[in-house]
C-alpha cells in the first residue's frame, strides 16, 4: 500500500490548502529549519487518529489549528486528508484509492470521513488494523522510538509484532466478543434474580 497524497488546510503552519504528492521515488522531505517538515509527519499521525496532543508537540488538540501570524488571521478549523493506493486490497474496503479525512474545530469538535463519507474514529481504526499504519503501527518511527522498543518488556514489544503479523483485528474482535458474552451473562443472572422474585 502506498501513500499517494496528503492535503492540509489550517493545520499547524499550513494556513492555506497545501497538497503534497508522494509519487514513486519520493524518499525524503527537505527544507530549512522551522519550514514545517515535522508538521507534515504530525499531520499524517493526526489524520490517522492520534489522540494525544502532546505526541503532536502541543498542549491541547486545538493547537494543531493554524494560530495566525502578523500577516495571516488564525483559522477556525484544521483539515487533513491522506490518500492511499489500495490496489493491493490491504484495506478491506472496495476502493482502489482510500482517502481518510480528519477535521477539528476550535470548539474541539472532531470529524472523520472515509472517501468523503462521514465515519467514526472507530471505523478509521478498524480500517487501519494490521496494515502497519495505525497508531500501534510501524510505518512512522519517531525519534527515540527504536530505543523505546528495545527497552520495552516482551509483552509490550509483542504488540508491534502482532500488527506486522496481521492478527490485531482478530484479537480486537475476540476482546469485543468476550465483553459482550460477559455482559450477556450478567443480564442473564439479573433476569434469573427477577424470575426468582416473581415465583
Ligand atoms: P526543524 O528542521 O528545525 O526540525 P521543521 O521543518 O521540522 O524544523 P516544524 O517543527 O515542522 O519545522 O515547524 C515549526 C513551525 O511550525 C514553527 O514556525 C511553528 O511556529 C509553526 N507552527 C506550529 N504549530 C503552529 C500553529 N498551530 N499555527 C501556526 N504555526 C504553527
């Protein structure tokens, strides 16, 4: 699966709409200090569902919205769209091109879209499971991440291998099913108590 395009508007230093095409052969982004290289990596992590403002180098989520300069007014919302080539079908949706969009307003309200249709963060997470590009994925290795991985306990490191092996989806479904079974058993025992009281 290949990253094809990134569109940003009102995100951090990108006040105006900026479109970056990642054609085959693009391997690096270079530029002077402070020009926004790390903001591009932040935009990718953010649109893929990052919930921690601190890991995006901010205090609160609204900090990703363009805050204005001497010449430009602050923006009211930030929007990022990432486009993947899904020809190999790694994402289980019937589209050859998958566009994920995230929008956040100053009120803190957040919205997600999948190929322009509104969806939930849960849908985005499920779509990215086992592709290696989700939050627990290995497609973005930040500074210090390798050291962190090496010093992690075996069980923690296992999560990364599970993602690579493509079994996260099944583990998540199993956990959800177990939760439902537990809840159903609790409901059944409550029902039994009520029946006993009525007898
Ligand atoms: P370096 O090479 O030094 O690591 P860089 O190219 O990675 O730099 P970034 O860290 O991506 O640069 O960008 C930093 C710039 O982004 C700063 O000028 C900062 O003021 C600006 N910036 C960050 N958040 C916002 C925001 N919400 N609104 C406006 N500008 C922002």
